[in-house]
C-alpha cells in the first residue's frame, strides 16, 4: 500500500522520502518506489534529507552508520501540554488494544481468555497479530539457529497475519487460523453491539467505523492479502 501511494505522488511530480524498519532491511526494493531512502536512525540524517530536498538534490540513500547517543537528545517539551485537557476520559477519545500471539510460553487457552477479557471490559477496538521474528532481532537469530524460520526472505513484508516460523505448540497454519478466528469473533455483530452499544460521541462513531471496517475485511471469503 505504501508503495502504491508513493508511486501516485511521484507520478504527480512530488518527491517522496521513505524510512523505517522495512526500508532498513529492504532498502534497494524501497528505492524503486521513492526518491530517497533513509537507513538507520533518523535524528541525524533527517535534517540532511530535508535540506537536500529543499535544494532539489536528493541522494538515493542516506545511511546513519553510528548508533544514536540518547544522552544528547533533547527532552520532549511536556511543559507545553495541559494533560488534563487531553485526558481520554474527558475528551471521549477512543483507544485500542494490540495483542501478539505465538510465543513459546503461550498457553492454549490464551486466545479464549483474551476474547473474554475484551468482551468483559467492552474494549472498543483490538488488533490480533502473529509474532514476527524480524531480521536483526534476537528472536530472529534464535529461530534461525533452531531451524524454525519459514520463508525468511519474506519476513517483514506482511507481518502480523502470516506465520513465518514453526510455533512450539501448534502448526503455522493452526496459529494463523486461531488469530483469524479471534478477529471474526471479536468483530462479529453480537460482539460489536455488546461492546460498543449505541454511538453517542465522536469517539463512539470512530469505534463503530473501525469495527465495521475490520468486520468486512475478516469476513471476506477472499484470501488475497490486498483485502487486509
């Protein structure tokens, strides 16, 4: 999706810059869809990229070779915020939960217990993801040493719904089915109405919109990942 958006803007003559975890591991691929790629920590290279973009001399790659020294970073200006004004309970801001499944220590009843917890606490939105052993992490190195990785070249392209390793207590296919079942049950009509009730605020309407959107996605018969 990001590549499609980038291509559309570039077709209109707008320069596009990309960065982040995916471009760190797939810089050459990303470079085909943008004008410049930032590789590594962005604090030092971002000002250079902005300056070069302003002067019309963007380079294809900007790489931060050194580790970022946190001691020299400025502190966030929390003093500029009045936290009482931005309290979710006072402004009616919606919130969401994110869950990751597939750890070796995970119990088989974790899925049903999670759904029960969300229903009991009337969670407005939740996202369920499969553990992804990203390249460059200790988890990836351990999974590789144990011979548990599946299609390691594709890891990071579609994280969350596809299983790229062999779980300890089930098959990859079973883990994917469990997570998809959670989506379908959580975003079932009975679950949505029971958790959200009738919308009375902007946050409520936002939650309903997200819920109905997720319901359409995960009740589709198509297995094409573009639907997600």
